[in-house]
C-alpha cells in the first residue's frame, strides 16, 4: 500500500486493517493491510469480519477546549493520550453498536467530554472498529475552541504514527546560574535556567528552595537576610522522562540590619 511521504501532511493517518480481528486476539500485531489516509476516516463498506485501527498524532491549532466525536460500524472506540505517548492514551468515546457513516449523534458515548488541549503539543490518538457484517465505516471528528466543526478531522491536523517505540525522547540537560554569587543580605538578583539537547521542547520548569517559587527564567529573587550559603533548584519535567534538576548557590556574607 501507499508509503508515507514525510512532506505531505495530507496523507497523514496510518490505517491498519486487521482481517478477522474477532478471531484473533493478537490481531493488532498482524495487520494485513496498512495505508495512509487523507483524513481521519477509514474507507467504508469494503468487507465483512475485519477490524480497523487508525492512529497517529493530532495537533491542536490553538490552545483551548475540544470535543471529539466517533462514528463507526460496527463497535468503535477512540483513544486519546495526554501527550505523544501511546501508553497514556485513555478511552475518549465509544459505542457498542453501529452508526451510519459520519452519523455523529446516535449514541451519547460517541461524543467525548470537553478536553483542554495545548497548541504546539502533539497528542497520540487512535480509533478502532470491529466489523461483523453489513455496512462498515469509521470516522473521527472534533469541534475546535472557536466552535467550528471538522468532521471528519482533516489530514492537516494530523501527523503519521512514528512507530511502535515510545516517541517521547528525553535528550535534554538542565543548567542553572545566578547573576550574583555574593549578594548582600536582601539584595535583589536573578536566577536563570537553561536547557541543552535535542528534546528541550515540551519541558516544564519549577524553581524551589529558600521560599522561592516560579517557572520563569530569569526569575527575580531577593537574597535571604541572614549570612549563609543558599541553594536554589530548578526541576525540569517532561512527560515520559525522568525529572532532571540543576542547582545554583549564593553566599550571603553578612546578615541584614537588626538581626
Ligand atoms: Ca461490511
Ligand atoms: Ca456492520
């Protein structure tokens, strides 16, 4: 079947048709046909006794609240991850019967709860269907934060599935520094963090230590009022990766007045 062309987002979703899925519990590993799709919809009325899985990554164009719909014949379900990791996918919509093609409102379960998604983040998404006999179809739609409906979801919102390995990559390292290693008591200074490596995108940060909090860089702080050495820690977290930390220390050589 078609090979994925990286530069052509219109052929984004990967379709895996699994023949005789009802008879094979391991059917998902035995796809008999795989093809790329121009939108989040499988071909309709092509066979009996087979299964379909469509999977890939969905890219919200704006940050806000989205609602998903699923239509399928026969039983169908939709899984959406909290990030790009398939392991974090949760069931989002389903029905146990059948619907006509692109009929979005036969069952309450076809519609997801409102889901907040972030622009710039890609989310793993997967729809499945098991066909017995008669008609067969599968499609996924959504409503954007501005209220517009895209049903089915067009290919320009989608990125092809990148493989069976965990797509989250954790090649990043964190550093921390400050603008004044030896401040006076209560003197203002800044602490700063940096990220290096190929996978800094999607990392979030949190400062801690000596009552400091925040996530900005630089972050304005005040040196403590008593003499001593103080360490500030920035914790970097990314879904699917271990947290990483970096520290920076200052030494206040004299206490403030009145102490
Ligand atoms: Ca059929
Ligand atoms: Ca059917």
